[in-house]
């Protein structure tokens, strides 16, 4: 019997961390063949060049697709998505996969969904059913309505996808593959590399041996004009803390220019002595850096997901993660310098939390591969009510 | 106060009939400005040149967008949609509407939805919440999840959109504007033109004064290879009936080549004496032709909607209309020559049905315009559960 | 040493005939690897489905690209070309060819040129340096200026490309590969199939054993509104001749709708008894049909090229072939029924002409492959004056 | 009589300087209507936001088109061009201009050419017939072959365009509109603003009253991997000179990431005390800054054109300007730190040159407008030999 061809489209650095163990499991599965498509910002230097890590990890790449329009505004986000539909349609047409996987809720993930669904290729949606806000909220649930099979990360998400009119036997809680990596790191937590030596980055060097924090804050698309103002609050709070800080560059989204601009001009004018900037790390190194941090600051979903398992205190700023399911490690604050600073200090001065399993027990990659090998695939559906 | 700019995107002949009275009402409303965009198959001769009727009806056109790829297969449907996203994004960016309207569930309507939603323009979805099957089922509900305001046609649809996680105050049953036209025709039903003299068409001429039927059957996209086989069943049944028949050419969809091919080769080989073919009529003439028919045959949604109000017996073939709400005038049959023929004969020999108001009372256009002028517009939302 | 990867893009039925022997020779050459991309109208049923013949001939296909927008007008021609640039860029990026071949002067061939030239892939242009008119004139010479190596068909063309500022050692007269096929047919001219039995087609059947003509007339793009008027002149002349006629459907170009419409309505109204219509034939069968015809009518370049070698009288209508180099077999006429009819009758009643070698001696395919295997490839150039 | 609608497409900051006086003259001409389309990098913050200057200068904008793909490599250059063809086709289709102007030889200018030529809109090419190298060489001459009217800048260019097969009456030497601005500045040369106060920029501040240089160096696309190495040579030479330097950020081209990266890392590591960086200035301020400089360094065409009239010593690095016509003010050097430094020092220590008129006498804008108002416009042509 021929192997099932599973086409996975990775369009951004964080999506790769979220899917990596599933890629490994698909590649290793005797009844599956992996067709990996790397597209969008995952190919771009400005957004951390995820492609380099993917190639270093040894995954063969079936096709690469440049599709990001410059401008980082709502108009170019929409055009990027349209271009993605056209290009990915062509890629799927020539690769002829048995199923296509679209990941989560970034704006361009709907391009994968349309290119597959319209060509009658069974579409598997990962990480549906969660709740946030802004454009990714619309995109996530639209992906659900275009998809034929739903592999979700939490019980809460499972119930929501079913409420959205999907049949229960098409909705499976696999947990989040990002927790698989978190589990590896929890079992071997030692920070076995020097982040500055290994990854360079820019900004002052300082001693971080006695404790440091990690910052990761992305623009929120429907507020993209406010992006610069928002990031400045965090920059000021982090500088005011005086605590060693490793800061990761934001991903590609409307508003990231405001965010980047804010960071650049703050550096130029304020010359913060306690902040060093990175573009990217491979997923395991990134998790080790977090595991050994006192606190994570920003609005990254890693704070909600991986950190729930790792038990790291998280200062979650603004409404980007909105109603996403949280463990007790998360403290929500506004775009407010004083609130941010106070939550940072609280985080620095407390113990890590016990591991939470709300996003999975660390076996998602294998579970996903097994489901893809055995589930009945279909591309036609009707709402359940 | 400046008028609200309402941008309506019409991409196909049948969508125009479904929105026409709303266009008139928007144009006439003192607080609204109509920005009409004509795109896709509505510009193409092969699909009935809706643009000609629209221009004859006097609507000013803000932009035209060619975007249909040739091939009429799932791959070109997907690419058409991607191209539509890119082009419509540009159009909206330059027109700067206060709200965009996307209509129903044709595959390319999601292009309108993405171009608006991603640019933070409030998106109004018309005719959501219904149930059919195949790709339009996925598209319709994905449109719902991308839209901010839902103007639906039936109570049933309203409840379904609310179940999909939309807040009740954002879901309004306006009825279907197509019923407004049906009401006009019901009040003035006389067939005041000779269809062949006015619209030409191809095929034999015959006397239809003593009764005729109308046929309108579109390909069902996920079965596009079967399109030719399906249409042949209907052609044989119609020929076997010997009853005068006016047949409308199918719209642009994957599979329409199979349907068109089937019709062409049947004509060439079987030379049916009782079938005359039309490409298009203006919406009112089309409804008058239906109103005076003994029976409508095929799988057009007009059979479900307008004919419910007009009371015309409908032979509905196959599952294209699936679970769409029906009045008592509809008889469902399979792709089966004998079943079709028997249902045609039953329809011919009975009275018309009394008017049903499940799709509205004939005031939808004005109701829609009034809502658009007064409702609070927003572009950010979160699921209700 | 790795084989040189030669990527050939075929976008239309006639281009395939023009390149076929070169494809065979490239595939057979021990130092070359063929990467065949089939795109545009070559994939479409309405334009003769060249893809079927290509697959039957056993060429492996590296990628297929749907890119033709419907509408057959100047606007959709331009958009098709833009789409082609985007899609072919992606295809070349993933195939990584050592050289790309673009063929002649159809509007979409510049998409191949841009996709290769901009990516620093050596671009080989076939059949440059000829002279016609309208848009293909502009496209052909623009292709020359984008290309790095020029394989032309006549001495005249060679001198013209050099005058255009290309260095003489980059311009080689290989003759036209279409003459290779013509030579095969000249050596084995028997019509060994019944065209109607083998290819079907539509229209009346008649006896053609005692002589027939072939018609092939394409729309001229800058006059696309006149396309219908032009084709009617030819239709009337052919009908008036009463002589058996095999007519080939026109290719995809702006105006082809006018041409197709003209043919369809003429058939419907005039029911010509002496014209049978075909969509396509494989290249050899087509040449055999021509070789055994009394005369070829229309504006196809086959009349200028293959027929020069085959010696068939050609009635060349209008200015589509403009100043393309002619042998003595060509009679030029206007869009004028009387002139066309008179030239047809003259052609029918005379002998075939002796073979002319102005377009080559029938060894072009091998010559092209040998050049591609041995020439120094480069992608940077400066005008010679 | 209705005014002739002249559509000008500006896709980049330097193109605006090259066309500005023509835009003013077209707008002022009683028989012309200006349709200004701003596209590509002219809309992007990273490339100096030309749009801001254009809007400040009071030109009404008919349409804006985002079309630049991120990645700054040959693949994204090609895709940007394809996207440009599609979008500009739509823009022209809806604007219905009587003529379209495409400027010079940037890679994306061929998108304007195709969108116009394929839609049978007379195409006017400005600044053809010059000679450089790499991809812009191919693009410039391809633009010539697509265009119907050629308004060139030098006698040399005029003769070359005629040699390319264009008819002499379609080739007019108008001089370069950039010289019109240079003339204004030559007549009123005082530096009436403080560049750092007015434009900010980044980097150290220093006294420049006693003399400064200006640097402007763009990546050369076919060598894009060497971009970083090349820019470092210049950076080192400029630092070594110790002379006050105003440096302008490079434009969008393949390789600009290498160039930008080179500049960023040099700043970070070497902290040059004598270099201040700007993104952009309005064209007149930019020329005043140059007029008052001792020397211009880099590979900008402004060094060849405007500086020929302004008489400023220019150190022209590498082969980007290749065989473009030069006045005596230009010293050509390799990518070689020592050569660059030595030429800088020579330039600093000499007088400015007398004005050269090889690129015009400063009346081009009016001349161009007058020609556009009176010339016979056509869109069909055949090569002259």
C-alpha cells in the first residue's frame, strides 16, 4: 500500500516550534510520507530565518514559497494571503498530497486552508477552538469551518470546535506538540550554551548568570498604529527594572514596523544597558533559555502554552492572548509601564510554578502521526445542526 | 455628516438577482453611498454577461475586476479566489468603504471576506446560516466566521448563525432580497415579452403558449467528473417528456465544462426538438418566465427561494440544495431519468402552490439599507462561547 | 559531471509543434536533463488540450501551471502574463534549471523570460528576430533583449537579432524545429488515417478523397473587436468555394471570442455543408493532413514555416504574418471575401511547390540540443553598441 | 476636446526625482490630465517613504499599489514584477489613460510596460537608450521594445534607441527632468536648512560646516551575495578618511539586505564617528546637500546625471553605471578600499567642475509635457529594419 502523503505548510518561526515533534513523528512513521512546504516569513531573514533551523534539523523540503508583501500593514497582510492561495494551490496541485495540515491561526494560514479545501484535499487543522481576539480569532474559526479534521490542544478547545458544528468524531484532543519539546526540556533543563556566544544578537553584553528575564512581544494587528506606543511601555518597564533581559525580535504582522521602529529608536535614544536582542534560536535552545529565566514578559503564546508546562512566571501584556486557556503561571497586565514593572518584579522574586498539563502531556507529535496514518480522510462535510 | 460608503461585490449572475433590490435601496438611501464592484464571472460572456444587465439597470460601477482563471476545475477555482483576494484588497484600499458586503456562498465570495476583514473594514455577510453541502457549505460558514454583521434570510438560518458563536444582536433576519423581486412579479405576473424574440438563444423554436417548463442545473463541484453523466439524465428526461422547455446555461464552477460538454454533445447527437437554450435574462424577465412555467427543473437555488414565494412546482435534482430550508413546492429526486421524468409530469399536471414566506415577505432591500445606515459598525469580535 | 538541466516552458498547442523535436533531442542527449513545464492554454480543453498529446508522446512533465484568465481580451492577456511571471518564478526557483528556454512571441512567453532573467538563470530564446506586427512583435523583440542566447530560424532573423545589439557569437541559426517534423512528413507523406474517424470534431461529413483544403485563422489581437468581421469573410469564401474544408479552432488570444462567436453563429445560421471542424491533432497527423491538402487558408504561421518546406500553396489573410520571411508558396490577401475565394481557387488548381529551406533543413532539434550541451551559459550582458 | 489623460507610474524614490518637473508640467498643461499612480517601494517606510514627499508636493494620487515582496533576492524581484503586472493592469483598466509613462530601467518598470502595451495603451518610455549592466540593462532595452514613444536624455541614447529598430520620429531627446531640478539648485545653491535638524536620521552628529561628503551606494543585483563585502569597502574607506559624511540608505533591490546588513553591523562594531545616516530627503534638499558637498561617493545614477550639471566630483564605485554617458566630473574606481579613499581625498581637495549639459539644459519637464499634448499617439509598431 502506498504511504499517505501528508503535506505540512509552515509559514513562520513560531509555527515551526508548534509542529516540530509532529514533523519528526510523521517522517518516522512507516505509513506516512512527509511533504514539507516552507513559506512566508519562515524564509525571511528579518523574521528569524526559520528555514535555517529547519534545514539544520534535517527535514527535506518539498517546496519553498516566497509570498510576504512588504509594508506590514493590513493591506499587505491581505495581499500576502491572496498570493499564498495562488502559490500554494499550485504547489498542492503538483505534489498531490493525501492530506494537508494548516497550523493554528496566523493570518496567512487561511491560504493553506483554501488551497486545500477548494482542491478537494482533506484539510487537517491543528490548534483550533481556542479564543483570542483581533484577526487571528476570525482566521482560526474560519479555518475550522474549512477543515475536515480537527486536532486540538485542550479539552476546552475540543468542546468549542464541536459547538461550532463539527461532528465529535472529527475533533480529537491531541495536546499541543509544543509541549513535547517543553517536556524534553523539563527533563533536561540545564542551559548548556551561552546565548550571546552561540547566537550573537545585538546590544550590550552583561552578566546573566544570577538571573535574567526573556521578552517577546508581537504587534496586535487591529491596533497596528498603536504598536509603537505599546512596545515603548514594555521597553521602559524592562529598562526601569535594571534586570538582565534577553529580547526576541517580533514576527511579521501588521504593525511590526511600529514595534521594530519603537525598539530601534528606544535603543538609539535610551541606550538600555540591560537589554540584549536576538532574532531567533532553535526551538530547544529557546525553551532552555526560558526554563532558566526568572520570568517571561510580553504577549507570546509561548507564555500561555510551553510556559504552562515549564512553570515559568509570565507577565502577559494586553489582549493578544485574550481568552486563551491559561494555567496559574500567567499574570495579565495592561499596556502600562507601572503594572508591567510590578509584575516583572513579582515574577523575579518567586519560585517557578508546578507543571500544568492543560496543553498536553508531551506526547502530541506521535499521537498526531498515528491519527494521520489511520483516520478515515474525507473532504466533504455538512454542519452538524 | 458624510454618507456611509457601502461597497457591494457582485461576482456572478445569480448573485445580482439576489441583491438587486438592496442595491436600489442603498443607492436611494440619503445616508448611504453605493460603491458597486463587479468581478469574476459577472464580467464574462460565457456566463451570461451580468454586467450588461447591471449597466442597463443604471447602477454606477466603481470598479471592475477580471479574476476568473480558465479551466473550470478545483485548481482554477482556488487560484481565482487567491487572485480575487489580491485584486479586491487593492480595490477596497483605494475606495475606502465603511462596510463591505459579501453575498452568500459561491467559492470566490471568501475573497471579498478576506480582503475586507484583513483590512479592518466591517464585513456584512448576506444569506449566511443556510445548509447545503460540498464546497459552498464550507465557504458559507467560513464567511460567517470572518463577518461582523449577518443579514440572513430565514429564522432557521438566524438560529444557526447564533449557534456558530455570533452574538444575537449581530444576526438579523431580513429575508432574502430575491423575494422582493418575486413579490413584484407575483403582483404583475403577465409574461409581457416573447422570450425567444427578446433573448434569442439557440435551438429549435416551438409553441410554448399552452405550457412550458424551465430548466436550470449547475455542476456540483466536488463531483465535477460526474457533471456530464448527471446532466445527461436531465437532458434525457426532458427530451422524453416532449414538453416545451426553456433551458438556462450553467454558471462558472468546477465541472461546468462537463455540464456544458454534456449539453453540447446531446444537442449534436440527439437534436432534441423541445429544448431551447438561453444564456441569461434580466432578473424580472427570468422570474416572469418562471411564474408562467408549469414546473422548474434542476438544482438552482431559485427553485428553493423565489419559487417558494411564487408557488411554482420544482423538481430539485441531487444534493446541491441539500438541507436548505424548503417550502412545500419542492420535490427532491436523484440523478435518475425515470424519477426526474415522473416528477416533471406530476408538476406539469398540478396547480401552482400558495405563496410561502419562509424566505421573506418582499421588503428585504429596504430593510437591509435601513440597517446599513443605522447599525453600529465594527470589525473586531470574539466568539460568544 | 552533472547533466545540464534545461527547462522548457510550453504554453500553447502551436508552441509544442515548434519545439517537439528539440524536446526529443534534449531528452536523448547524455549531457542534458529535460525539465518540461506545461502552462497556460496548453492545459485547456477549449484550446485543444495539447497536454494530452504531450503526455501521449511520453515526455515527463516537471510542473503544470494553470494561468489563463478568462475574458479573452487585452486586460486578461496582461493579467495572465503577470500571473505567469509569479507562478513560473516559483517553479524555476524550486527546479533550479541551468538554462530556461522561451519560445517565439506569444504574449505569455515574456513571463518565462522575466521569471528566468530576473533570477539570473541563463535565458535561451528560440525563434527571435522575425517580423510580424501587433503585440507579438513587441513581445518577440522584448524577449530578445531579455535573453542571453538566441537560436533563430533564418539568416534574416539572425542578422536582425545582431542589429538589435546582441553579440554575433550569441546568435545561432539552427533553423526551426518545426521543419524537422515537416521533413519526416515529406519523406513519408501518406495520409494514413481518416481525420474524422480518428479525431471526431463537429460538423457535416463529406467525401474529401478527391481533394480538400485546411483552414486555420487566429484573431489578431490589436484588432480584437474586428475578429468576428474578419472570420466571417473567410467563412463566406470557404462556403462559396464549395470545396471540402477541414477547419481548426483558433488558439487563445484576445479576440478569440469574436472569432469563436463568428464561427458558431455562421454554423448555426448558414449551415455550411463543406466545413468540418477540429480542435486539435497531434503534430505529425496535422502535417500529414496539410501535406495532402490542395491549399492552406488563414493566417497561421504554419503556412509560412512548415508549408514552405512542404511546398503547399497558402492563402495568407491579413497582416498577422506581416513581414515574416516567406517562400514562394504564400499568396497574401486582405480580409476580402472575393480575394480569398480567388486565391483559394488558384491554389486548388495548381501543383505543390518545390521544398524551400529558408526555415531550415530538418536537423534543428539535434542542433539545438548539441548547442545547449556545449555552449557557455551566462546571464549577464551589455548591448553591443 | 477632452484632455489627454497621462498616467505616470512612480515605483521608487529615485524615480520621483527623475520625473518631478515633468509631473508639474503635465499637471499644469491645459490639454493634459495627470493620473499619478504610486506603487512599489515608493510606498514603503524602509525605502524612504517617497509617498510622503509626493503628497507634500501636492500631487493628487489616482491609485496606490502595494506590490513589493519581501526577501530582496532575485526570486522576490521577479514575483514583485509579476504582481505589478496584474495590479497595474487592473489600475489602467479602470483609469482608462490615453498614454502611460514608464520610467527608466528599475526591474519593476517592465510591469508598467506590459500592463500598458498588452492593453493597447500607447506606452511612453523615459530615459531609454542608456547603457549599464546587470538586470537593469536587460529591462531598459526590453522597455524600449515594448514602448511606442521614446523620450531620451542624451544624443548618445537617442542614436542607440534608433539602432534598436525604433523609427527616428518616435525618439526625442528631451534631456533628463532631473537636470531641471539641478538647474534650480545651481541658480539658488545655498544650503538653507540643517540636514540633521530637518531630517533626523541616525548616527553621531558632527560639524560639517567646513566640508562634507555624501554617500549613496546601492546593491548590484546580479552580485547580490557580494553586496555586504562591497559595502564594507566603502564603509572602511569613508571611516578612514575621517571626513564628515552623510550617507543615504540604499533602495529596494536584490542584495539590499546584504548592503543594509553590512551597514548595520559596521555601525555596531566600528562605531564610525564621521558618518550620519539618512533615509530620504525631498529632491530639492537632496540636490542642495549634494551641491554643497565636496564629493559624492557610491554608485548612484545621481552622480552621473545631476552631478554632471552641478559639477560635483564623483567617486563612482564598481560597474553599476557601467557605460552610462559621463561628464568629466566622474572618477571610476573598483570595490577597493585604497582606491576609494584615494579618490575621495582627491575629490575633497579640488574645485567643483564646470556644468555639463550632456543630460540636458534644464527644460525637460516642459518639453515632455508639450510633446505629450501634441504628439500622435499610437500603440502598434513594427521594427524599422
